């Protein structure tokens, strides 16, 4: 039995397509403790969002399915449930109450024909069995906590009447209204300007401390990861390619893909003429046409026919709580 809040073991998610079965997540393992922040980093198409949908039980079936693995979640009553085997009715009870998610684009995630207040109170009415008056009071309290001006008036507003930052705060209010044990935030700051992004990150950190919840934060921005993460998991082509404490990922980087992500982050005061940003060449490969060896080999500056293209490397330890999926990491580090 797992002692972690969430322990994902060898998760595999597949999608049936016209060209065959595509492995969107291929043997992913990680764990998170209560109160911890795990940041999952990777380019678009790495499998980050599919992982979050699998945890939430929201992988569309068909064409998708959880093809293998376990997702052991410890509920508030102390029992451990395998989310990969949990039925739809039980998942509906857990979603919102114990596991909540902030979706990537609030304008598409919020229902445009219902007010912000109606969408927040729906969760409270379902999971906390509150009356309408009590649910309204709790919702306005959450909007106040999130720093939304005139919360009683915003409660009756529709999504299109709010700015992008306010819509994102309303999404957070909806996710946190039942005080979940685990919050999944899927790129919640991508479409926001830098000032609002900083406010949202500060807000999530503050509420995490107040509520004692664990956070899985999904992003493609290592700058954001450096600011909020306790641990970082770097994903590529549906697999973990490097994982470890934040300090180790930034100071003792072992995977060339992680190095490429770090090199592409602009830094304050850098001379663009002397040292321009380095882009990783090429694109994330299609899941239906992965190379036979290391999935990153076609884009890697350190690639060698043997061992890089001979077989797919395993995720192996390279330091305390630090692991990497690279056949040549020892040579590169030396």
C-alpha cells in the first residue's frame, strides 16, 4: 500500500486512430506527497495533459483508454484507491471534492450560458450538500479570497464579462471550493500577461499553504517551474526523461532535452547579440511514428548510432532522488 498521496506506477494511455493505436503515455511513474508541488515540464505533444486527464478520469473513451499501470490515490478516509480501476460514479465523487483541476483555457472550460456563481456553487451543492444560500456565501468567500473585486457582483457575471485574469481566478475558485487534497493545474498561466501570471502563481502558492494541498503543475516554461516546484518531472514523447529535486534539475542537468529547454529560457540582462537563445531543432515526434531508439535522438546534439539509436534507454538513477533516461549521460556529464 502506497504511503504517498498519489503514486502513479507505469501508467499507459492509448488512443485508437485511423493509423492504429497510439501510445500517448508510455510507462510513466511518479509520486507526490501531501503539501508538495510537482511540476511536469515538456513541449506541446509530450503527454503532459493526457497524464492529467488520466488522473482525473477524463480520458475520452473511445478513442482513448488506460491500457495499463496504477494510480494509487489516498483519500481523506485513509483508503487507497486505484484511479485506473475506479468506476465512473466513484470518480465523480472524488472529482472536485478530493482531486480538482484548473484547465488550460478558462474561456473554453467555463460554460458561457451559466454565471460564474452558478458554476462554483454546483460543486458545493454536489459534494458538500450545502443549501443554496450557504453555497452562495461560500462561493463569494472564495472569490474574495482570490482577490476578485466586488465579488458579490462578479458572482452573477457571465464568463465573457470578465477579463482573462478574472476568469482564471474564477476557475481556481471553482477548483478549490471544496478544499481538495490534490490540485492539478494544466498550464493555468499560458494565456495571461506576465503581471497576472505572477499574481496567479503567488495565489496558488498561498492557497496551497493555507489548505495543505498537493499541486501538480503542468507547464512548458522552466522559469515557472524554478519559481514554484519542489520536484520537476521532464516529459518527452509520453515518458519521463529526467526527474528530481528542483535544484538538481537546474544545477546538475543530465538529459540533453532538459539542457535544451533551459537554454531556450530568456534571462534578464542577457545580450541577445552575443548569446542568442538556442532553440531545440526539429519537433516532438508523432506518437504513431516514434524512432526505434531514444525518442529524442533525431533532435539531440550528442546522438551516436550506438547506443542512442540501438534501443530505447531506461530511466536510471544519476544522483540522490535524481533519474535520467539517456544512454550517454555519464559521458556528457564528464
